C-alpha cells in the first residue's frame, strides 16, 4: 500500500499530572473520532473493543483495536480499513498509535491507500489532514523532536530575527520545515493569509511572518541575501539548513506563485500540503516512546511464554532452541530493516532533490509565462511592471514615475528590458559576483549608450534637473542609460544609482532626454 500521509507528535504532560491520565485521554479522543465518523458518514453505531478482535461495523469495513499495558508502558493501536467513498476499487488503511513510556506520551497516525482490483485508470482521491490530528493538537500542547507545534503563524519582529534564526531555522534538531513570509512593499502585509496557510499546513510546517521591512533586513543580515525572503516573497527552509546552504535547496516563492491561480493551478496552501504530506509519509519512522513501549510489551510476552513452557520440562529445551532461533532471526531482521531504512532515506533524498528542482523549474516557467503575458503599452506601464517584477532590487522614485507618465517614447518593451538589465546588474553587485565594468555589462545586453557620469559643465549647469527626492531624501544621480535618439518620441533616459546600504538600485528618472551643456538650443 502507498503511504500518503503521516504525522507524529510528542504529547506534553502537564506538571503534576499522571502520564497515564494523559494517555487515556488520548485513547478517548481516538475512540471518539472513529465512532463519530461512523455516526456522521455511515449512520452506524460502533464501539471499539480494544481486545485485538476484528470488528466489521459496515460492509467491507474492518477495525482492529488493541490496548496493552505493562507497568508504566502502554500501547494503543487502531488499524482501520474501508473503501473510498467515491471509488470502490480504492481502499484506505489508517493506523493510529498512542504510547506511554514512563513520563513520555506520543501520538502517531499513518494513512495508506491501495487498489483492491487491477483497473487501468487514473487514481483520483481527496487527501486531507485527518480530523484526529487537529483534535490531538487542540487538546494537548505537542512537539516534534522537542520543537513545539504552533497552531498559529508566528509574527517575527526585527529584534527577534537573529535569535529565531539561531534557535530554530539553523537548529540541527529541527525536523519540520519553516516557511518565512515577507510583507509586500505596497501593502506591508503578506500577499496571502498567513493564518489560513498555517492552519492548512498544521503539523507539517511552521509559518513565520516578518513583521516589516526591518525584520526582512534582519533576516538578510542573519542568513545572507541569497537565502533571505523579502518584498512579498516566501522561502521554505528545510531541516538541516545552514547559512552555507545552496539557495536552490530551500525554494523561494514569488508573490504570484503564492497567490496561485496561474494557468489553473491549485491554491498555494493546497499544493504545499500535498507536497509536504508526501514527504512526511515517505519519512515516517515510529517515535522513541512508541518503539520503546512496543519492545517492552514484546519482551513481557516473551517472558510469559518462557514461563508457560518452563512448566512442561519435556518442551523446555525445544522452547529454548526456538526462542534462540527467533532471537537470531529477529536480529537479522532488525539489521535488514536498518539497512532498508538507510536506502529509503537515500532514495528520498534523491527524490526530494528532484522534486525541488522540478518545482523550481515550474516556478521559473510560470514566471516566464507571466512575463510573456505582461507586455507594457507605454513607458509608465513598463516602469510599473519592472517595479513589480524586480521589487527585491529596484526602488523607483516618484520623479521617475512622473517622467514616465509624461514620456512619449514609442518602445516601452525596450524600457522594460533596460530596467531588467539594471535590476540584474544590482543583484549581481549586491551578491558579490564578478561583474566587470558596468559599461561592458550593459553593452553586452544591448545598451551601448551607458554613461557613468555627466560632463563637469552639465553637472554645474543642470545639477537641479539631476537631483531627485525619495521619502524626503535628496540625491544627485548622474549615472544613466540613453535609449533611441532624435525627437522626444524616440529618445528616453534612465538615471539610476546603487544604494549599498539598502541593497537597491534607485531609479531616479525615466523619461525624456534631460538638458545638457552641449545641446543645440
């Protein structure tokens, strides 16, 4: 059978409470979940016997529930099989486990699906998080490998970013991914509802929201720009993340990807749930409390068997031989199981890498498709589109928009390509890549009329025309690219400068050719 969903939590036992009481409360939740499902869906009453007998509460349904206790060790197991409600050739198998090992209590659920007959047609089913997961997380504080499971998104202030990165994102003990969402520059909020996303990914990922741009700067300082998340983007940090990680292994999602709906895509949260559920299913291994309780209960059963056989002396030697053989084969099985698990993890690593590469390719293709659809009709359209598309690196001044609105330049697509070249130049510069001379960079991209500055006479005579204001800060910019020539419709200039402090390329002007010293009057 194919495993399609798995979840596992350590259940917190409050101080002063008996772990057994917590375990029995967990058992009651599991039993109520099954019985209420039959009452609501199949209009059938069922009572779990927990005596390892198979029950058939409905045609083609089966439930086997067990509850074993040995001192401070307890193990609950419910195996539930039933056909799919829409396709009778598909069968669901759900295993719910609960365990107490001393002071530790643990819960796990594994959902599998298989075909009951050979039918050559697509397998279609609806997978959602079983309601028992929400009920357990609602009834108890729970953790995964010591990290508390958050039921709501976390809002991260700038002052808390550095410690959060150290204690959570780069923690070697973290076992579930962290999705960090940054605010959009225009709305100062994430582009999708972070609370709804956390609810959808409950138990599979932690959703964290950067409170403002200063928190975004803090994240960039902590992990580096190539591994950060800003301007409405979101990044998924897998367990094992370090500040030396390959950015492609920790995918970055653009705002249009988060909004979803492009080319008929499912919503982002739904797609991420399916993706993370498949990974969790492949990675499931019984937790320490469950494994410990299972071993202890098995050892008790073996001891009782030895005691029973010892009462019949003529079988004692045979029993000892059989138990010895069984122990030998059990060790061999344990060794093979460990070897198999290592191979599964190795295969899963390759599969996960391939999935991330495919996801990156899909996001890139979606971005290219979006770029093909967005064709600017005029200069202001090109400027606004560039501002949106390269929001991580371009900062457009009001003076640039004012000039663009007045421009009659007839080739807005060329303006967009020019702004794209400036954005790519900025990204390369701020990432510390070797970019050579700016003049060579832009000439190789088809923009030969690049000037790093103006003549001294022009700077003296027309300094005011090249002084631009943004958020109350005045800045003189002389670096520019000129497009076209001749009359105003066929000539346009873009004045820009790099701000190494904010790591942005400032676009101060985008419009008709500015006056200069040697022009013909």
